[in-house]
C-alpha cells in the first residue's frame, strides 16, 4: 500500500478544521450506552474522471437527472423497532431521500452478519458490486488497491454539509488520516469514541481521605494507596479478570504497562520508523518485571488471572477492592453496585502517568465500518448527499415522533453508525459548565437532544448529596460523566494512543489466534512468577518464528513503510 504523503494530508485536515469551526453545530448524534478530516483541495491531483455536475452545488439538493442507486442493507440489532407499515428498506428515510435527491433507491438484498460480509466478499470477487455499500478497513484497502471504488476527495468541499462536517471533525481528524492514501480518500467511516478505551485508576476517595493519602499520579503512588487499603480495609489488591493482560479486557492491566512506558497489543513505530508489535519490544519486558513485583507485594489481586467477570464485580461491590482499573464509564458498572451496598463510598478516577509524566490513553480504532462508492457510478457525490440528510436534525422525518416509534439509524438509507466521536467529552464539558453556573441555552458542540440530557443530569446533580446517595443508578452515570471523563479532559498530558495498523494481513488470518495465546500465556507466567522475566526473550523468538516476523513484514508492506 502506498505511503500517506503527510505534506498532502496535513493541508486537507487543516482545511476541514477551519471549515468546521465556521459552520454551525447541527449534528445529529447518538450517546454511547457507556458513553477528519479531509476537505477537497484545489491542489489535489485527482485521477477521477467524473465531472462535478452542479454549477452551484447543493449538499442536499437533487441530482440533475433521475438516477437509480443500488444498495444493500445490513440487518442489525434493533431492526424490529419500526413503526407499523414500514420496513428497513421502505420507510420515511427512504422516501425522503428519493424525493429530496431525485433518485430511485433499490435495495438488492438485506442480510445479518456474518452473511452480509460473506455476500460482499462474493460481490467483490465477481465484480458485481452495489453502487454504495459498507466494508471493513482491510477490505477498504483491498478495494483501493484493485481500483474498485471511487475516489471521493474532489467531492468533499462541494458536497459535505455543516452537520456532516461537524461529525467528521469530532475525532480530531484521525479517521480521515487513517482512510487517506496518497493524499486521497475513498470512503466515509464510522469513528471510535474519543477516550472511550482509556484506562483509569478508580479509587475509593473516602478511604483515601480518611488515611490522609495523596491522590495517585503514577505507579509508585498507586502501589502505596493499594498497600494502605490492603492493610487498613482488608482489600485484596487490584482485581482483574481472566485474560487480564488482553487488550480486549477493559479491566485488565494494559494501563499498568502503559504507565511503565510499554505499548502492548499495539502496532507502533520504533526509532527507525519501522512498524513493530509493541508486545515484543524491550519496554514490555521491563513492564512485566515491574508487574511481577506488584503481584508479589499484593498490589495485584492474587486471583486476577482466574477471576470471572461476575466475581470481579463482586470484589468491587463488596468492598474487597478499593482500587480497580477501568474506562471512564465504570460508574455504570461496576461502581453502581458498590454504591448500592455502601451509600457513603465515593469513587474518583485518576490518570496514571509514566516516568516522563505523560499519560497514554489507548483509543478505539479510528475507523469502523466504511461507506464506499463503486467505481464507475456516475454520481459519487450521492453518498455525501445521503449522509448530509441523515445527519441534519431538521431533516429527520421522525423528529416529532415519540422515541418508542422512531426508527434509529437502522432505517437510514446508508445505514452505518456515523455519529459524533467526542460526545462523551462534550457531555463532561457541558455538564461542568452548568455546574459552574452556565445556562442550558449557552451550551454547544452537541445535538439538541443531547443537550437536554445534560440538563437532566445537572438537575439530578443539583438535588444534592443525600438524594444521590439514595439514587445510586442515577449517581453511577454522574460519577462516570463528571469524574471519569473529567479525569481525561483535565489531564494536560493526555496522549491519545492509536495503533499504527488496524488491518489484517494474510498471515494474521492464519496465525494470529495462536500468537495471541502464546503472548498471553507468556505474560501471565512472568507476572505470576511461574516463569523468569528472561523468558520474555524466548517468547519474542517463538512469536517471530511462529508467524510474527512474517506478519510484521506484511504490515510494513501494506503501510508502504
């Protein structure tokens, strides 16, 4: 894969940020249940053969001629939540797009996963693609390589409306950076939620204050707190879960490794600029040695490697844990259960920084599903026009319906989860503003319905400590949004940590499951003391010999390094 040309990419991102700053915030978005940018540029050298048909482009205006657009539908959870007489492929969203854009919408087929992906792969293999469809990142790169999808760069500045621009800018440009190849973009991606996967140290603040301990900022501080809690309150150290070292486990020990300057489970660049796997680098060996010391001292729960999910929650709720590692949204779970058992408990979240005073918060993948346009489709701008309609709140044909009767994005014509990436951050900022005295009418950077939710949260907060103690389910959300996300928003040294590769290589498809098991087994043995720290060197040799070396080579080739 050709290497991204930074000299081209940076002006594209900069232009989007400028345009977005000047546009009004009319995003239609969705709150996470726990919770880029590009612009067309006159200097971009595009090989696109299509003309941009309208003399005065209208982001939500009709095409100059009647066009039939062939699409496919992924059937998702909640697909049965539809008003009587409507369907996923026949509803008011579909009718609106037809009328507004002068198109006939034709759905070729509808499928749940994994049948959807299988049919798309067959369509690619037979070169019989829909006009607009969604794919994953690896397939996206394949389609670019095979010249099977349209470049969209020339259409961005002319056809992307204010609401859609706001959404695409909400991750700081990372999704577009990830989608860009040779200064060109070929799709629109759903985005990871900003700081949604960053791991924090959640600490019993009431115990911290009673013991006169300082709030932790690094691993040495945190170890001191845990040891004091173990001694004075009978806790058993920081609890974990099975596969606690696994990046997929939100309550594992990845945060500890990051605090020790390691970058496990991520593809990252070494000093030479080569992309390497962080779990095999020397920094990881030292991090494992440090974690073994924590385990030996009782700072880590002796049962962390075998604790089930429900057992983990029970340790927290029963008071056997005064510290655990988790995401900003941990107030919903497991903290809320603990609040029900002890009304006087108070939880606060802390960023744990490395030896250089830097906090590294692992981020969700910046791209999820990617909407693309088949090569040769006469009006590639139609993708942007449809997304404009779906993102513009005033266009919502269900806006006056009660929630129970409203089709969510499952009913969209291009139905992938595209919503504001920094919504959790904005919730915190707006709620903090109201606590500081701001009125609801002065809040911004969120859809109106989400601002109403902020006002509801503030109303509950204003009822006082005793009311919140008596209503732990509500308090759990406030703890998450005020103290969880607040720790990340207020952290001046917050480094958002992304992987340098999110695709799947040919050897990965065959070997990654076994390599992951090899990795986790080696890490756990070292932490538990069942293998010496120097066994890490043999793990690296085995990892490379069993496919890791080939995968690393493939990753660098795909990135053009």
